[in-house]
């Protein structure tokens, strides 16, 4: 893990360039953490008193005991666009994977994270629990139950990870990847600014090395990282088919042409 990364929140647009001063549905302002000998419970919320009561109640129901302690931590607000780009470049260089990896990470943050903005909620990610659409119960949150057509935002941060991005890392363990230890009730806004950058980059670096070890070029590795970002199983198919230019043509989807455009803009050839 690199040294501690800090940034100045943007008071004029605390929820990023898209949402500006309006908190998007599903994003909490507080995280309650109850702990004791039996374990730890974390709960998202908006009001400190209600959060205390709910967190303690969930702890008691889960562990049949009262927690020994409670704390409420504020969810970080967004930075100005571009504030994360220099730290991302620094952490990327520490992997020793070369400037193409650095360019890929910086451009990924530009396209996914509102120009490289710390703590930015997704523009339009919708994790609402609606039986008429794809069932996303894994992503439901007790904060602001879905109402109307307002999207439920749970993707967050400079690389736009959501809860499932953390939970599903282990599905590629059989390829030799090491998933970071993420608790079952984790949400991306639980991370510090350092973790928001360093944890994803560490995993992207593993994907990169995996493709290169299989014989893929630098461009093949960059493609693999960005393909994983659209879905781990897409990466698996790409890897199993050789993780090279021929494999890329065999996994053609609506995202692959967009990925190649991104890599061209990033200068990864």
C-alpha cells in the first residue's frame, strides 16, 4: 500500500460534476459501525440517531449480544475533477509495469471517474430492486428505498467499483488472481482515499501480469483490464481463448470497439 493519499473535497460540487450538490439516491452520508467480541456490523444511513439505533439492533439480532462500541463515520465527498490523476499515476508506476499500464490506469479514471475525481458517485448506475427489470437484490441498500424512476446509485469512486465488484473478485481465483480481503457487507465508500486508488490498481496489475504471462502483448493486457471492468466473465472468456489479438476478435461485443477507442485515446498501442 502506498503512502497516505489525501485530497481537498470540492465544497461547490460535493457529489461530483454530474450530481453537483444533490446527493444521489442510495448514497449515504454516514456509515455506522458497531463492534464487539462477536464481530462487526456496518450500516449505511443519513441520520446519526437513527443510524445508531439501527446498527445496534442489527448487531443484537445477528450476534444475540449488545455491541461494545459504536462509531459513525462520514462518507467522503468528491474532489475536483482531475485531483486523483497524479496519485493514480504514482501508484501505477510503483507496480513496475511500465508507462502503458500508467496510461491505461489514468485514462480509466478519466472515463469512469468523471475526469479523475475522488469519491464520485456514478452518473447513472441503477441498482434498484425492481421485479420488472434485472433483479439486482445483491445491490439493494436501505438508504433511500428506490422510488419512481430515480436511479439507485451504488457505484462510486475514481474507478467506479460497486458492491458486487468487490464481492465478485474471487470468481477468478482459479486463474491465479488474489482478491483483496473485502468484507461481505462492504460498500465502496468504506475505503479511504488511499484504498480507493491502491486496491483497484493492485487488482488491475494482477490482471495485466496474467495476460502478459499467457503471452499477450501490452495492448492485449490493457484490453484485458478494461474488459474485466465491464464484466469478470468477459475477461475469463478472453483469457481462456488466449488473451491475444486472435482471442480479442473472438470476444467481440458491443464494448470491445469502445475499449479500443479508449486505448487509442490513452496512447496505448
